[in-house]
C-alpha cells in the first residue's frame, strides 16, 4: 500500500519510518526540514531499536505527492485548517485518511469539509518527539489503536493495522467512540493539569489533593462518555488509568510540552469540543470546564 | 470601653489606631515590632487621612495586658492555635471577642475551645498592610461589618460599631451567617484564582473564560449559602460582586500576598471548612473543590 505522512514530526516521522523500513511505499510531507532530510535522510532514535532511512521519499509541496491508499495525518490539531489544501492532492476515490491526532470532534470537522472522504481515528500511545532536523526521539511506548469513522471498505483499516504490526508497531482495532473517549479519560485531566500547575504526572499523583482531583476529572469524562452511549467504560477505568500512570516515569503530556515551548495548545479539540458535545447532550463537566478556562487564561497571558 | 488588639498588622494596627486616635483605651499586642513601636509609636499612612500614635499602649506579653471589654482578634487564621494562650488573659466575664478574620467556621472552632466566651465576627472590607516596623499602609476602602455569634448582651456589638463609626471607620451590624457567606462569595473565587493563575483581580475579569469561571464559582458559594439557610442572597449578588470588582483597582487578595511572600495560606478556613460544611449538608461545590486541590498542591510544591 502507498502511504502518505502529512506532518513528519515525532508521531508521523516515527510511524512512517517504521513502515518504510519494513518496505512500505511511504511518502513524507516536510516543511522546514525538507532540505536536510532530502540530503541526510531520517534518523530514528528509538527505545524499540534505532535505525536510519537513507533516502525516504520526501516532499515539500503536497502537489508533487502521489495519490495514496492511506494518508496518515500527524499534524497538531491547531493546524487542521491546513487540511483544506493538504488533503485533496493525496486523496483518491478509495483513500483512507487516518487522523492520528488528539481530542474529540476531529473526524466530525474533517468529514464536514470533505463529505466523501473515508476517515478513521488513530489513537497513539507513544512518547516521541522531534529532537532536531531529520531526527526523531522515540522514548517509550508506541502502540496505536485505530477506530473506523467512515470507511466504506470494512477491511481497509485492518490492512493498515496489519502493516503497522508487520513493521513492529503494535496496532489494533477499537470501536471509534469508545477509543476517543477512553483516551480523553487520560488526556483531559493530565494535559491541562500539568500546564495549570506547572508540573508532571508523577507529582500530580503524589499529592493526595490533586490525585483525588485527577480522579474526579476522570470520572467526569467517564460520565460524559457513558451519557453519550459509550457502554464499555466504567469508574474502574479511572483507577486503571491512575495505576497505569503511577507506573510511568514522570511525564510531560503533549500540551505541557507545547506550553513550555511556546507553541499553541490544543485546547479546542482536547477541551472545548468534548465539553460542548457533553453539555449539549445534557452532561456537565464542571472541573474540566474550569480547567479549560484556566488554560484559556494562561494561553492569553502568555501571548499578551 | 477598653479594647485589646491581638495582632497589630495591617488590619488590627489600622482599626486599633483609629480607635485610639479617637480617645478609646486601646491595648496592642505586638510581637517582632514591640521594641520599635514602644520607642517610635505607630505611623498610619491612610487614604482616609494619615496620622501618628506617639505612645500607644503596647505589650509583648499578653499576661501584662488588662482584661478588656472588647478583644479584636486580627491574626491570620493560620495562627489561631495561638488563641488557646492569647485569649484567656484579656477576656473577662463580660468581654466580647470579635474575630476580624477571613473564612467560614472560625467562630465555631473558637467557641468549641472556649464555650463561655461571647463571640462576634468582624468582616473587614479594606486594603491595608504592614509596610514596615510600626508602619501601616492603608490603601483604600476600610468599612467593617459585625455579626453577632454568641453575645449575651445584644447591645454590646452595637456599642462597638458606634465606637468604630465615631472613630471615622464606617461600621454596621449584619446577620452573622449572611455576612460570613456573602464575604465568601468574593473571597473564595478571587483569593484562590489569583494564586492559581498568578494574577490579579482585573485580569481575571478581563479574560472572558475566567470571568465566566469566577461567576460560576460565586454561584457555587451562593448556592451553598442558600442551601444552608441564608435567605437574603441570590444570583444577582454574583453580578453585583463582579461589577464592584470591575470598578476596583487591580487587586491582589490577601491569599495572593501571603503566597507571594512565602507565608502560609489560609486554605483551611477559606476553602476546606466551607466546602466541608456545604458537602455535609448535601451541597457540592466542584469548581471550588478543584481550586482547593490546586492550592494544596501549590502550597506543598513551594515548601518541597
């Protein structure tokens, strides 16, 4: 299968390179690093085994790329307005567009702009970041779940998962809504709270007050998910997420890294959208609404 | 009447000096500034007119003080454990103890330790701080409301208010519970939020997200107050408090000043107690519970 990677950063650079290393036909869209990668290739420093791609197929203009069977969208959602121009050149009649992005409501918005596209969600559980031009630092984890949003061919997403697994990346299929909301159970508390209190996951969980608060926030997400019809989730999932995070090394979620590096935060899809979806369905999440307000304030303060 | 001032800081130093300036018999307890004030007196720099007390009656040991008719307790509540030893020497059979302190539950705790004492609450609306040894900086406002908690003589508190008014400090009598909870409507949102977001009142109100959050938090306090039987308060009071604060100069509440100066914060009486009282009565305040958790975290981080 022919793959396009839109956004060759920590996520797209890692997954795309794994697929290419395993012989898939992968086409990478690059921006500032195009010249460097064209000349020097891509270096993947990975806890799962480092490697180098000598001559990846790289592009600086999406119009030079071929139509692909699978498009992996690995941009930050704050850049999703670019999809208007970036997707059409690489998407053909049977193309599957996989949005490997954070948050809730992403597929809905892309589908609205492109009603005919076949969309799927990619839920990445990975610590990986761009460490420099053409250099990806994959620190830990790495598995990815796919959720079908609007695929016409029910087998297509399984073939993508098979390609990932063959390339050494653990991948599975999950029910779309359940997957997005389950990820939100972790994402919504930890992304915002590490920014609001200028800290990392471990310290939030060591302090009994914030440990309890994180759990209450998780219960808000779980309550919203159940209210919206996600059945395979209950309160025990909060405890499972907390125990899992206890076992992780001290961790700065993506929003904390964005904030620290003065990049825009993904407040829209991580907070505003899910909060609005839940509220419109009659379910309030007061603690996470408060967190959203704090993040909006901090974002504004920083740019002021 | 004979007055004792326990805690000669921004509040006690100002009100006590106004009373003394107007001829009342005021006895000040001092700690670190005793020697200085003994020699140089008290200088009050005040928006309502500056003045100097040449020879105030000052004490470093409460056992040297006389029994008084009125004891004004002007300590931060974080020091209320000291009342165990500070109150008995100055309190006689008919003494009225006025707790000019922040928060909810203060009178209950003091009454539990001293069942026979006559207690009242003092609600100070004032910006005043110690600017140096023997020097009080009274920046603005200044009025004080008194609420009867357990006075045996119903006239006693009125006489105190009369003394304050005669000394040029606007003072009135209010219903105890209503007064404490109304003050909490302002105190609970602004004290904690200025600490949590490292800002001042004006910027919280200029940002639409936090302006709305402040209002939601005020509605939580108003809801709790009504649930607890305070009748003369409704949602309009939140809008009134916000409009009032809009008209104030940019302001750092006392908890923000405490935090900035590495002093302990009054989290117990400003948050934990009212939250517990409301919760035990079946009323939840999720946003203010979250704020309490954030403050506990920040307090712990700072000392760690």
